[in-house]
C-alpha cells in the first residue's frame, strides 16, 4: 500500500531579492519554487533540531 503524503498550503511574504533567488534556483534546477522552499525549510529544521539535541546533551 502506498504511503499517503499530505501537504498544507502556507502563505508567506518574501522580499523581492529573496523571491528572485528562489526563482533562479528553481529555474536552474528545473524544479518548482515550492520545492526549493520546502528543501530550504527542511534543511533549517534539521539544523535546528540537531542544535537542540546537542544542547540537551551538554
């Protein structure tokens, strides 16, 4: 059985320069802007969770 993957829409306001950078990355990578943003958020969450886990170990 295939695992279901649910997404939820989120609206954010970005500065023009950030929007342009995301657009360029998406174009060069031939992926959607949503995917660029999801990947960036995932990396940030991973980094933050690692820091939290390390601080709990101290």
